[in-house]
């Protein structure tokens, strides 16, 4: 079994930002949005959220989609990487209902005015970046109002190097070298569903559940009670 190898928490390298900005993640991002929309439809009588927080929003792929999906909601994207947020703000400049982007280390959010204000909290490919994964669950608890809807989607760690090789050949056969390197590092840094279940138990987030998705993802979703 592959042992977890953490990777850098921030993605602020110029080449990384350029590669991610040019890459086509539409299929995965659209799928993540569909999971979020299904969660909203199936909970709280389908009422739209008042405040949405997208943690580790990067260049805003999900944040921008959330603003379009919930035009009456306040949507906030949070990230610690200035270069990623520069790209996110540029993308949002022509929107009728742009989200708000906030540069802030996630560790400092527990001291912000966002505490106990969110009724939808999401992240996409954030958990594997965290050296201390319990931070995500502490933040989820701190930022949420009672009954807050939550959906965190991330990679999950393969069981072997050969499986990691297969995933890279299958999903990034001809990608730029920086994306291949990051994909492999992200898979090695990711968590297994049982590990995330233990994290949720420690955090007391009994209303959240972990499910494996296809051959490389996991999804954490539910309500903060």
C-alpha cells in the first residue's frame, strides 16, 4: 500500500497557475457542481443557500459556477495563493453576479467574520493539499450554521504504484509535464475513505458521510448538525 506523501499546501508557482488556467477541467467541474446542486435540491426543502463558501477555490472554477447557479446567494471563494486568485478575479470580471474572492490562509478563517455564517460549504481537490487534514473539518464546523450543507470532493490515494501509473496514463496521457507531475503528487498525497471517515469521527461531524467515486475520487457530503 502506498504511504501518504504530503505535497505543498499552496499552488502559487507561475508555471502551475498558467497550466491550470489553460487546462480543460470542465467535465470534472461540471460533475462537482451537479453533486452540489443535487445536495441542495435534496435538503432544506431545496431552499437556495444564503452564503456559500468555496474553500481552496484556486482559479475559481467551481466558485464561478456556483455564482451562476445561485444568483441570489453570496458566494465567497477563499484561497491562500495570490496568483490563483488573480486569475479567478480576472475570470469573474465580466460576470453579472461575480463571487467575492478572499486571500487568506485557511488557518486564519477561524478568526474571520465568516465564522458561523455559511449554509453551504464546498471544496474541490483541497483535502489532499492539507498537511493537517483535521483543519478542513474544524473549519467546516466553525464556518457552518446549523443544518449547513457540505460537499467536499477530492482524489483518493491508490493502493499501489502500478495503479497510480495506470491512472496517470488513463486520465493525463498527453498533458503538460507540470500537470502530470502534480497529478501524481496529488494522488500520493490523497486520503483513503477509511482515513477520512476517521477524521470526521474525530471532528464530531456525524452528519457527513464518505463515498468512493469511480476509480480515483471520494466525496464527503451531508449536513452539519
